[in-house]
C-alpha cells in the first residue's frame, strides 16, 4: 500500500489531505471519505486504508482547514469538546464543501493514478450530508455513495443536499441507527420519499439497537454488527458501480 499527506490547493487555502492506494501505477477507481463533526483522526485514515486494500484510491480531506489544524482526543470527550466541534461544523456549508470537492476532483485529474469518471464517496454524520450533496452536484463523477448515520439530508434550506439528487445516476446507500435521535424515523421517511422520486438505485437500512456514531469503535455507541453490515453493503455497491479491477 502507498500513502501520503498532501497540501491540496483550494479556493480558500491549502487543505491537508490523506491519500492511500494499492501499490502499482493503477489507475484505480477513486473514493472520497468525508469526515464527521469531530474531525480528522487516525480512525478515518484506517477506514481509508480499508478501502484502499480492496483496490481503491482513497482521499480523506481535513474539511476544517479554514480554521487551521485542529485535532480532538476522542478518548476524552466532554461537553466543552462537543460544543467546540459542533461550532466548527456550523462554519461549514454544503457550498463550501462542494468547492473543496471540486478541488479534489481537479487534483485527481492531474496525474494521479485515478480512473476518469465513476468515483465513490463515503461519509459519516455531516459527511453523509456531503456525500448526498456531491451525488447531485457532480453526477458525471460520482456513481456510488454511502451515508452513515447522516444528518440534515432533507431540509427546507435552499442548499439542502436532496435538491439536486434527481440529477444523480448510480447507487446510494444510507445506514442509520434505530436509536439515533439525530435521524429519527420521520426524517428517514422524508429521505425515502425523496429517493422514491429518483430513478437511481438506493437502499436505506436501519440497524436495530444502533445509535448515532455506531460505526466507530472509539465511541461508546459502537455497534459491530451495524458497522460490519455497512462495509458489506458499501463494497458490494462499489463492485457494481465502480469496480476496483476490470
């Protein structure tokens, strides 16, 4: 496996981005992994490596780069820390992250060992919002996306990520926790109603007994069954839509 950190140029500065991919010159199908509100950490890099080991080129951008280098110790989470990263999350808009996504797409097209077109995306919590937004904003690029315990997927705001989904052609997977108050049944139902009006393939899965953050072993809400099922669904979708090897 190969891996590196780069300072990726965006319209607002340089965005630290972790990249990993298999040995060799490729080209590989590419996947962007969008972080959740607590931000960049080794756990996300490990998930990128997991994606890379099955044949993909995977990027993990630090979406908080506009505020400098910020890292949280999630083994010592308290209310003050939660409020800090939630405040940082509120500085991000879907428009800003789509500009960052455009910068990543441009970078990958400039000599990286990446296949053109047919890319994937995985996102956690707010990252699931960005996966959904990217699917509609860049339908010529993204063909597979997974939103895991995603939030704010269907809102009344003008930049709600669902508004451009009718443009998407590919496949989306949404994994939720049954006990997650940030994604209650009525919000999941709204999403399902929107997705039913679209022509692409999708799946919504609610994991019994799982709560918000069930994907991450460091969180007390970690649920291995739900986390493992997500990977099963994601890799099957990637195989269908953005095969690593042809």
